[in-house]
């Protein structure tokens, strides 16, 4: 369960590493600058808006759960970090 911008950044970093991508490769594929990926992974960007989102979710007692687009456990880059979806 993700409850902070830093949690989201760590999940992105973990998934990028699991996919064998460098920050530059991820940035190129996503159409963003490498520095943006760096800030996202450290929880610094897009900090202002994302913090607000997580603040609102916290007030509502909610968090964010990331699930793979294909629910194939052996391809799930988050399985080690968050457990497999049921």
C-alpha cells in the first residue's frame, strides 16, 4: 500500500530496476526528462500535487495499490515489494 509520495517513488524505482531500465531509458519511453524520473523516484516530483493527493487520501483513510497491467505473478515487478495481487 502506498501512502506517501516517497512510497510511490520507491515503487517506481523498484519496478524500473526489475525491468532492467536505466533512468534515461525510462524517461525516453515515458517522454519525460531523466531529471524528472530522478525527482519522482526520490519523492520530490511532482511533489506539490502528489502530496496533496496523498493528503486527501489520508484524510479519507485510503491508500494506493499498484497492480501490474497483466496479472501474471511471475512477471509482476512488485511481487517482492508488495506481494502478489489476489
